[in-house]
C-alpha cells in the first residue's frame, strides 16, 4: 500500500450505479450497471443518487470491478456476494427509515 503525498493530485472520483428491480428478480436476472463514470460524471451520478434518496455505499474495489462492465450489462457471478451485501445494507437502511405500522 502506498500513501498519497500532499503534492500529488487526488485521483478523480469514480462511481457506478446498479439497478435490481422486481422484474429482474422474477426472471432470474442479476443486478445490472446503469451508470458509471469518473470525474464530473461520477460527481453527477452521486448528486442524482442523493437527490433521489438512493443510498450511497463507498467501496473502491467494488466500483473498480463495476467499471469493467458495459452499461445495462448484468454483473458477473463473481460479484454476486459483494453486491448482495450492498443491496441488503441498502434495504435495511430503507426499512429502518420507514415508519413502523401498527396493525
């Protein structure tokens, strides 16, 4: 591992967005990459996610792997566990934020 020196420019931000809808689950389709980019494009992806209330999970390794896929391409089986953990985290955040309904 190497440390960044103060005079070295920071790497541009990178981001990737996934979609996994009920119809995907019903048809056995894996989550797919719906947006990806670096620099200004990554910043826009993050801004839109925040505006829409989409949880943002930070993982350089996962973003690096997702950047290898084409847009609308399903993720590879090697990423299923990592993506499932992120989806479970996001679903839990959503459940925690929902008001409790009393029957």
